């Protein structure tokens, strides 16, 4: 790893780490770039070199979230509905611990003026995040949609879902639960997110068996 690439990786991860600490339960919109730069001890020019828009930090956060799931699933594979519940459990845990950044990311996805796109995570960043994982560079980051599609296909194959339904339709419904449950829970001030997700999945399965 070259010194330049190492420095860039450390800086990006530091920006993400400090953003998570600063945002807490407040909205990302209320967090100023100057605050992040002050904590990381960099200039605004430097920050925008790696994150051209402030909102790119949100995209980076969720890309890292998906990477963590990929690593965990390689170490402890889950299939079908167990995989689905695993993703929901992880999201509920993160939303309870970091509601500000999760809700802000979902708000970003719903903004008509912005086109969500995957934010790149480089090999050096993977190595810093998971120094104990052998061949971390070989682990691909899948989107939430891709992970749900895999689990949906497995659930159909394992007959956890028996009603004739396309994998694509099941994937779309699971993604709707993934994003919609968080927003609904926030609107209604529901606190046990894990229960909310599991109840929604239970209702879904009843309609597909």
C-alpha cells in the first residue's frame, strides 16, 4: 500500500467516523462541513476532494454498511428468510444507535433533485476496516436489492415462500419493508424496530404461503 493511498483511506474513514459521532440524533442537514473538518483537522478543500458533495458521506456510510454485511455473511452464511431477518435486524440496530444518519440517508434517497449512486470503497479502505479478514479485497459489496434478491430466490427454493411469485416481486416487497418500516416507525414514534420488521415479514410470509 503506497503512502498516498494509505493517507487517503485513513482520511475518508476518519471523516465518516467523525460524521457519525457528530450527527448523533440530529439531522444531517444540521451538521456543517466546518464541524467535520475541525474534528478531522482538514480543510474544506481537502474534504471536498474526497467527498465532492457533503451528501456523499451518507452514500459512503451506507456502502460501508453493505460491506460489513458482506463480511459477516461470508464468516457466517445465512440463507432464505434467515438472511432477510438478519438484514432487518442489522438495520434496526443501527437505526436505534444512529437514527440521525440512517433517517438522513433515507431522506437523501427520496430527494428528487439527487440521483443516488453507489459510492466507491477502495481496497485500502477495506483493509483498514477489516485487517483481520484474509483476502478482504476479494469480497464484493452487494446492494440491499442484490442481497434481498439472493435471499428471496433461496426462500422460494427452500419452500419458505410457496405461492407462485417472481423473485423480482419478492425482492421489491422486501426492499419496500426495508425502507418503509423505518419511515413509518419514525412517523409513529415506534421504538422496537426489530419487532416492527419481524411483524412485517411475518405478515408478508402469511400472504405468500
